[in-house]
C-alpha cells in the first residue's frame, strides 16, 4: 500500500481512453504540448511492443508526433525519471502489466502529473490490461468516442476484422475499425466472410472491407 504524503505541486493521474481511432494519442499530445508551453518538463513513454511507425515517437493516426522513450516494464519509468520532470505521458498503456498502476500512483504522490492513454477494451469488448485499475484510481478520466464505420454513430468499441484470437495483435491497424455497441460484432458473425455471404444473398447490401452501406 502506498502512503499518501504531502506532495510538492499537485500530483494527479489523468486517464484518456476509448476505442481505436478515438483520438487518444491526439489528446495526449495536445495535453503534453500545453504542458511544454507552460514550460513544464515533460517525459513520454510507451511500451516497446508497440513498434508501429517510429520507435522513438508516439504517433497518432493523423501522423502527429512526440518524441518518447520505449520501455518494456513500468518500473523503467521510475529508473529513467529526470529530477525536474513535472509531467509524465504514457501511451498505449493497455499493453503494460498491472505494475503500471503502482508506478503511476507513486509518481502522482510525488507531485507529478501523470497522463495515461490507451484502449479501455480489447477486441472482445473486455477490460484491457491495467486500464480498469487506472480508471478507478484516476483523478480525472475521459472516454473518447470514434465514428462507427458501419452506421456513422458514436463508436466505443474496437472491431477486429480478422479471426486472430490473441489479445494483442499490433501493427495491424487495417485489421480493426471503430464501431458502436449495436454494430460491434466480437464473434465476427456478421462481419468478414459471413457478412460477405449474407451480402451476396440479400443482394441489396454492398460489402467493402466488412462495411455495409445501403
Ligand atoms: P487513437 O490514439 O485513439 O487510436 P489517434 O489520435 O491516433 O487515435 O487518431 C485519431 C484520428 O484518427 C482522428 O482525429 C481522425 O482523423 C482519424 N480517424 C480515422 N478513423 C476514424 C474513426 N472511425 N473515427 C474517428 N476518427 C478517425
Ligand atoms: Mg493511439
Ligand atoms: Zn454503428
């Protein structure tokens, strides 16, 4: 158990979560940019497993970038911490172990502002990695929404378009799309192959990459 002591400055844990393409990395980058404008020393980390785009940057789908340090384990954040750092940004936190929760709490109790971004749910709609704990202990939490690629509604789910069953399939953005709760199909019953078959049957539906439009 971590004891709460009076911190220098106001430490906090901020969570930015939601499905893929909901703008989590954009929002993280926006908050970090503002911190830099406020002349606060910022350090950014991400799991080394995530080797999409460049390894030394966090990158949004719109190609916005921010230099960062890839790490394998949460404790490396404490090891790499620089003395006068005020703000810590961590992207793709769903890939870390629950050890991250303790690390974030330690940093916040020391008076640092910790901003974490990541998926709240995996491709089955289940809580992902340390995110449930982080959401529970957060001082502030934002659930962002994407656009559902089937109906155009508000998407809260990440639909996997292939039949792989590993929880983590990285570097395969094109194998996912954002969907709302009613269009979300974790069993892939309506999507992919079966959807194509159904589409051909019904004739009036056109499928392109698992997306149907009237
Ligand atoms: P995340 O980190 O949540 O995966 P990014 O910050 O990398 O998201 O990218 C968000 C951007 O992705 C949006 O601003 C938009 O330009 C683009 N985008 C692509 N597909 C979608 C979608 N289905 N819904 C919303 N934004 C999308
Ligand atoms: Mg992202
Ligand atoms: Zn939908």
